[in-house]
């Protein structure tokens, strides 16, 4: 898996928020996007994960990318297990093999809960969780489908 971004521009209205951005991220690399407020870091991430389209340029990102935004919108009235199951079903609805059973969906949720350390919080409503545990719920959501 590699990410390639070439000559990406993004206009929001008349504002040119990304100007000729090019970068490549190779397998196994970890990068940080640094810059002052308004530099376009969040805009670039939204383009990389398909939330927004670039106005121009080329973006090649594998489909198996997880994304955890800083301000993660969570359904606070749902229970942790219920929330994760909802997103497992949503994310995998087109890719789950026909032989998939409710058990395999249940196991995916339980594996996510275990991997991010939410076992003790799994029967609580998302809205009852601390900020740190809410971030773990968001991380579990980003890990659905086992992105590379």
C-alpha cells in the first residue's frame, strides 16, 4: 500500500485552501502533517479518505485506510457494542461474504473492543464515556475492516 498525491489543489468557494500539494507515503512509513491553523492539514486528510474531492490533481489512496478525525462525531445514545456493530455492518455490507453469520459480525465487534481496550466500557452508552474512551471508540471504528 502506498499513498501518492500529485499537484492537488482545493478551492472552497473562492478560497484556494490547498495549493499544488504533492507527497508520497510508502508502506510502513508514519508521517505527521504539521502546520499552523488554516494550513490545510484537515482538508488534505479529508481528501485522502474520500470525504471531499480535490478540485484538481491526482490522489491515489488504497481503499483500506482507517481515519480518526480529531473531532469524531459519535452517536452518544448508542451503547459501545451497538455502535460498533452498526458501523461493522455498514462498512462491510458490500464486502461481507455470503456465508458470513451474525457470529462473525459479533466476533469482529468483540475483537475491536478487545484491541482498543474497551472491554470494561462495552456495555455503556457512548455518551457516558470519558473523552479518552470516546477516542477509543473512534479508533475502533477506524479499524473496522482491518485497514492496512
